[in-house]
C-alpha cells in the first residue's frame, strides 16, 4: 500500500493548489482525481472555458457593432460556434496540461480514479475499469468541489434544459435562450449567447440581479445589459419547465402572483451549485456534513475527524476558485505548523460581463445593516479620457470609507477591466488604507484606474478633479 503524508481528493483550484503547497513544504503528497484531466470545475467546465467563450463572443460583438465607429470597415462578420467551442477546448487542454506539469515538477503522485474512504487514514482509489488500490495517508484534504444544482420540479435533460456545463458546449447558437437565475454564471453565459445573436431572457426570483453585490453595481449592470438587449423578468418565481420537441416552455408567477410564460429553444438553469460529496463514503471515516450538505469544518478548516481537512466549494463560504486556492494554501501551511490567516471579507467577487463587475469588502447594504457610519465616493467611467478613447464609457467606481477613520471598507466597480482593477481595492483594504491614501497615490494617465483615485477623492471631501 502506498503511503503519503498528505493526500488530496479532488484536483480543482483548491485541491491542486493544496497539493503544490504541501509538496513545497516537504510533505510526501498525492492527489486523487476521478476524471482523466486535472483542474476540476474551474479549468474544465467553469472559469477558464467560460472566459474563453466570453472573449470570443466579445470580439464578435466588437466586430459587428464597434469596429465601424473606430474606422474599421469589414464585411458582415459571422459567428462560427463550432470553431469557438474548439478554441475553448484548446484553451482548456493547454491549461489542464499545465497542472500535470506542476504535479510532476512538485513530485506529487497523481492517482486517476474515484477516491472513497475506507477509514480515517485509508482511501480506496477505484479506476474506470473497476480495478482499485488503497493509499494510506497521515492527513487528507477533501477538495471535491460542487456540481450544478437545480429546482425539484425541473428535469435537466442536458440537451434543451441545460446547466452551465452543456452551455459551454452547444452545437448551435440558440434562437432564444431563457436563463433561470440572474447570478454570475447565468449572466456570463447569457452574455456569450446574447453577443452571438440569441435573444436572451433572464428569469430571476429576487427583485434584482447579482443580489449579493453592492446595489449600485446591480442597478448599473441591469441598465447596461438591457441596453445590450438582454431581457429581465425579475421577482418572478419559476414553477414549471416543460420541453416539447425543440422548444422549452417556462411557467412562472410574477410579483403580482399572476402566471406568466416564456418560451425558448434552450433553457439554462443556473440557480446555484451544490457541494459534491457523492461516492466519498464519508461515513467510513466518520466525517460530518452540515445542514446544507457541506462538509463541516472549524476555523482551521479541519473536519470533526482530526486528520481530515476540507476546502473550497465543498465547505461553507463563497464558491470561488480563488477562495478555494487560499484555503488550499491555508491547510497545507497549518499542517506544517505555520499560522496562516484568510481574510474572508477580502475575497473579491467578479462578474465577467462587459463591462465587468467587481467588488470586495462591505457593500453599502451590509454597512447599513451593521449600523456602521460610512461615507461614499463615486466616479463615472464616462468622465475618464481613457474610457472615451476606447469607447468603454459605461460604469462607475464606488468607494465606501468609514465615516470617522476614513478606512476603506468597500470597493465596488463596474467598468472596463474591473476584474483586474479590484486588486487595488483588495490591497488597499489588506493594508487598511484610508480613502485619502488612495486619493494621494499617483495613478498613471490615461488609465481606467484613475476612476479609483477620483472616487477616493470624492469620498474625502468631494474633491474629484474631473467631475
Ligand atoms: C460556468 C462557471 C464559471 C465559473 N467562473 C468562475 C470565475 O470566473 N471565477 C471564480 O473564482 N470561480 C468561478 N467558478 C467557480 C469555480 O469553478 C469553483 O469555485 C472552483 O472550481 C471550486 O474549486 P474546488 O477545488 O473547490 O472544486 P472543483 O473545481 O469543483 O474540483 C473538484 C474536483 O474533485 C473531483 N472529485 C470529486 N469527487 C471526487 C472523488 N470522490 N474522487 C476523486 N475526485 C473527485 C471532481 O472531479 C473535480 O475535478 C465558475 C464555475 C462555473 C460552473
């Protein structure tokens, strides 16, 4: 029986990063993955393929609608969905192969097969052909991630009534894509097909989209996506989804309680994801779940069984790749006797629509609820020279600072490259910067980042310069 110091089950961003850090710290490390490619949801059917399609569709959108304004005249562009999907697959292949390279480089033993506990220290790996072997491990890190969830009355046939996984592999551009759920995944994949020419209708139970982000971002994103042609049915509770040949009928109740229907040729169900623990045989190790089916962990990400830890989407907290990665490093360093720390308040959230949306720290709604006195500075992207040069004028930056101390409490942005620029907010808050600190830091001109400085100037005495 092979023996290891640390065995990781699941090779998503949580698992493979935990394995690398454990190996760096001198542990004899193994990783078990049931699929033939490493990288988990994020690399295979999540972050990376969705961004590949978002980029391709954005090029198409620009060629169709924006090139002419820049003085570039081309023939009517056509979208070749088969090529777009093939390119996306190439990107995924390169990226997942990169993980194999990292496993080799760090001398991590990779087992392909389903990992299931035999006991708290023994894990059976069952391959596709039914053969199995058992590994013994001092510590185990469970990083088995999540799967798309659905509603009890919906049958996901994965042809017309689909999840994000199928939406990343469609063979045709839908005529009318109905998206159930106005969260990140629904809006990103909805944007892909909207740009490629589909009619897209988003049906959302809440009265706003991206409900966990700052209200100003939700409002602005709704406005911009409506301008792009996306339709919204808010405060609408879906009660039935029926497939009839090539069409799908969605029945729902609107906020007045009246029945409404919408019909499309595809229905993307993006109502969230559920933690995935099927097949792990947790009972054999004695590992407990919480009331929502997540693996229960304490502040050290340790389960109720002392030598077993859990990270990423399979435990509480935001289902985000970078949160899973932080937790992977955290556990490896904890096992090595270090005292790592994760500031969960400073895990940024991003939506890769265009314009991009990003936020970190407290939203205005949270501060109100917590009774913390705050001040706000905002700056519209359209007032920037950089935005006018590129034509990306939609959006704003909103900085929230403590009323008395001026410490930055929240950073929220919708605008060009917000996904990258949110890092300035994270760093500022990690170092407990004040709005004045940001306002007095030089920001290169002309850049989109100048909107951050201007919003900070606005937060500290309403002294924005270009407004
Ligand atoms: C369409 C889409 C877009 C997304 N975009 C983003 C984004 O832009 N940014 C972002 O931060 N997040 C994004 N996410 C979320 C992100 O993918 C997840 O938060 C992240 O992958 C979680 O990482 P993880 O390591 O916890 O689990 P996962 O990535 O889910 O990996 C778990 C792995 O464990 C394996 N496994 C499960 N059970 C077993 C077992 N018993 N034995 C062996 N192997 C097993 C699975 O096969 C899988 O490979 C997106 C998700 C989707 C679906």
